[in-house]
């Protein structure tokens, strides 16, 4: 690559870091790529770090040692989090969203690439330093959110299914009881999906009773893995006692009244 | 925001563009955000455009007019595409991947955030100028790829399911025949998912007979929508005649021989 000016180098570095979140880059790699001294790269990175911090958009972590370097961890600052939670609460309270049975129509939100990315940044801020090895979810509605969180944490995504398929290879099946409907369901996961002794982050769109999260806990045990956290977009206020102990969420659903068309949902982070 | 140096501005602009691919930003918005003249923003954008083009990592498009501005479209340059196709071909030919029935284990690849992002950039390069309104897929294995393509095209993602759920609201069901196994299956899509007269890009991990793509075509018709393209990671060489006319893919699978443990798969783009 021909010799670049500082502002061109900053552009290249910022793009590479933004598009490979969570990945550790050695300063030597950058210095070779850009054809400049490591000390210049280091100054360029400081500029990027400063601009990120001002915007509350994440951090540049320095990993010391021979295999060290820098990595970018996207986050959602407190202001942006409050704004996201407020706008989603307002959007989800619209009466057209109430479905028969008091369910809320959320598919347009939980499949929207822009909104999903913001929520995933919020999760990343909370779990990037928790030693997560995999992000895990159950098909289908939580997949975009889990995928984007995995991307920001730079960890593999694992998708648990309800039915076994030929393309899974050998798999582990467990039965679990849905927390709210008490229906018995099956979870299937390919044997090749997880390494033993890994730490998992369970991500989903919604938690009511916590039956699915509890199922993941049981499934993880079969793989000798540990669930290090549960992160969902919306948790319900009732039942207060979920089938898992911890649940990290952006919003709390207090209730849906079909007859009056009223939904009460609120941000649950200050 | 306090007054920034040019290289700080470049860092901020590059980050915003990288993290909101496909979104049109008005130069006036940037000028206000950065507290500098539009002409300076314009020069900053030129620096970013230059560095992107040198790297073959995408383009900055200028949209003229009052509601115009600039947007970043991520792409995979020809060299990076060839390298990705080559490395995936090698990885997918490993004999441990062959499953009973001649299937290939691909879950680790198609759920990997880094690989998925690269493939999605390849799809984006091919379809960003085709007037796509939605990216559509069928649960479950194609979802990460479809989600990331939707993110790069800045369009909503739509997920077709096999079973109806309370959280869908009213839905349209169609039956379709799987192209290879001739099994009759159901596709379900919430009525609220698609606006009439939209153009869809179908994204999936794998196409053999094309039965699923054909089902999407029929489903689209019920919503008065049109399928503008089919993009998959791997298509099989046989049957040559698929149930849909066009299939854009990165790799072609020529055959899997269970007894010898040989898989023949190759890049299909020059």
C-alpha cells in the first residue's frame, strides 16, 4: 500500500476496527499494512479512542503482551441507551400491536437490523468482560439479536432448534417445560456445537416465566458448559420469580389490557 | 461537540458510516454534528472514499437532491471474494464434515459472525442496485446470512416460519414441495410482514432443487410482491435445472462421496 497521510490512516484503521468488533489486532500488523512506524499507528489509535469516548460509542481495549494488541468493543452510552429504551417503549405500546391473547406484535422490531444492532451494543457493554465463549439462542425470534451480540463480542453463535435435522449430525435432545404455558417442548443441539467447559450467554427477545432460559441451563449442563448470563429485550414483570435467577433486559412489560388497548411497558435501566 | 481536528472528524465519520451501512446521511447533519463547514465534511468524505476504494472494501455513493447525501455500501473486492471462496471450499471439503446421507456439516460456518459478514458483503455488492425492499429467508439456517445482508442493504429482514405462532398475528400459509425430498411443507408469514408491490431478495445457506426458493416465489405472489433475486452460499451442481430461474451463489457443490470421504466443492465466480 502506498504511503498514507494520517487522516487516511485513521480512516482505514477506524473502518477495520468498526467492521471487526472484538477482534484483537496487533500494532505490527497495522504498521505493515499502512507502511508506517508502530509509534504512528499508536498515535492514530489514540485519536480513534478519543473520538469513541467522546461519543460514548464504545472503547478501544489494549491487550498487553506478545500476542496482544488493540480491539474495539462497541457499546451504547447511557444517553443512547435511555433514548433507545424510551423510543422502543413508546413504539411497543401502540394499540395496533396488541394481538389476541394479549400478545404483542414485535417482529418488525426484533428483525430490524438497525434496532437489533443498538440492542446488541447494549448487551455487549454488559457482557464483554464476562469471559463469554459462545452466544446461544433458541430458534427463531431471538436469532437476529443473538447473532449481532455474537458479532460484537466476536464469539461464535449457537442456535438450538426444536427438531432434529440431517444437517446437524449427532445431536443432544432435552425436554423442557415452557415457563408460562407449561407445555413440554424439545431442544436439539448438534454435538459439535459447543466445546466442553465453555461459558454461554443466552440471548432472546422475550422472557416471561423463564422456561426457555431454564431449558438452556439444562442443555448447557449436558455439554458441561455454564450459562454466564441471560440477556433479553423485554422481560415481564409477572411472574416476579423466573425459572432462572438472573435476567438482564432493556424493557419491562407490566401488562397488556386487550379490552382497553393499553400496554404498559417501560425502560428498566436508569 | 467541541471543535475537532480533521483526523478526528474522519474517525467519527468513518465510524458512523461503517456502523450504519446503506443509510443516507445528509452533509448538513454531519456539518452540524462536527461543528464545521459542509465543504470540510465533503473533503473528509473524499478521504474516506479514497481509502475505501484503495482497499476494495465498498463505495461511498452520493445521492443528489434536497433529500440526498452520502451512504456507504460495504462490498467484498474481487481479491477478497476469491480468497473467501477458496478458503471456504477447502474448509467445507474436510472429510470430518461428511454426515450420514451425504450431507455436509456447515453450522459452524453459517453461524460464524465473521464469515457471515464477508458473505453478506459479497451479496450486497451484487444486489445493492437492484431496488430491493426486503431481505427474506426461511427459518433457520439462513437467518444469520439474511440478517447481515439486510443490515448491509439497510432493509428490513423478513423470516418465514414453518409453524404459526400467537406472536405472528394473522398470517398467510402456503404449502410447497421441497425440491429434493418431494416432501410437502408449510410456509407461514405474518400478514403484517410485507407491504404490497415490494421487491424481495431471498437469502439462504444452500440450494439444491430450489423448492424453498420456489415456495418463496409463491408466497411473494400472495403478498403481491416480486422476488428480485435468490442468493445462497452453496448451490449444488445437480440438478442443473432448479425450480427457480436464477441463483446467485459463492460456491458450487459438485458431489459428496461418503465411502471415500471426498467432497468436491468449488468457487463459482471468477
